[in-house]
């Protein structure tokens, strides 16, 4: 396994490994790994679909780039509201995980209400 694959893997749930990786190399905050067939996943994207607010916030503190999926998990309803018109249907994130699932993982009540309203 590569350092990047390990870091993205850790970003699914191991905050201590993420913190250690960032201390060693802060540029890992924006790394991404292709799991195959173009299924690119960033470290913050991994935290996003796992509902790991703590890991996402740590990565953001190191300059990770926010996307609509992480915004949904973090219940950043205004960001999601502003981005939704760009998509003809509900956006699909890493591993084919829908936006709604990211919001559910983060218990993002405001984003879930927005999505329910259609």
C-alpha cells in the first residue's frame, strides 16, 4: 500500500493516524486515491461519507478542500443549497454514495430537510 492509500483509508475513521500523517506531511490534507475504475476518493471525502466530523474538521484546519458531500455531512445547508442547482439530479460521491447518505451519516438535519423538500 502507498502512503496516500493508507492516509485515505485512515481518514475513514482513525483520527490518530490522520493527525500523525498531517504532522508528518501537511500536504496529505488534499490527497486522493483512485480505488479503481475512476473511483477517486479524497481524505476529506472518506471522512464525509463516514460521518466523521472530527476528521473532516481536522483536515479543513490543514487546508483540505470542501466539496458538496462534506458540506452535506457537516450540515452546511447554505453551501449545499447553493450547489444543488448545478446538478440535474442528486449528486453521487465516492464509491457511488449519494449526497443524502452523506447527510445521514453526519446527522445533518438541516440538509436532510432541504433534500426532503426537493
